[in-house]
C-alpha cells in the first residue's frame, strides 16, 4: 500500500504519494513488514546485514545477481566451509545482505 492509497491519507508532498506505507512479506512462519522512510530520514544500513537463507545454489545465484544489480559486492558469491553458496553485498537501496545456501552440517 502506498501513502496515496491509505484511507484518510493526510496531505503529503507529491513525491511521497507513491512511497510504500505498508508492505508485508510472509516467509514460512515469519512475517517481515516494512515501509519507506519519511523524506529526509532515510539512511542506508550501516551495522547489520539481512541474512537470506535459500534452498539451492541456483536460488542463491539468482538472488545474488538481482541484489548485486546496481549495488556493491563485499564478498562475491562463493563456496565456504559453512555454505555451498555465500555472498555479502549492499543493494542499490543501501541495504546490506548475506545470501546463504547452508552446507549440511554433521
């Protein structure tokens, strides 16, 4: 839902009308909710990564490519002792991500 779609939306600058007021993503039993920051308040994440664990190497590669498009890569997607695919990057919006296809552990 954008700010302009909200019932009884208060007056806002035109550039804010299409900003996201409410977004909801359901991931299994978890819910991630988000909204755009008000003008002048947005700052890129600096101290924490969002970790996205996926079910396959192919899915890790696909998501990595999408997030890297227009972003910057800190750790290129690769195999590690704990994952068959692992990467760290900042997307074009400034959000820090880890993409992980975990290696089965004994």
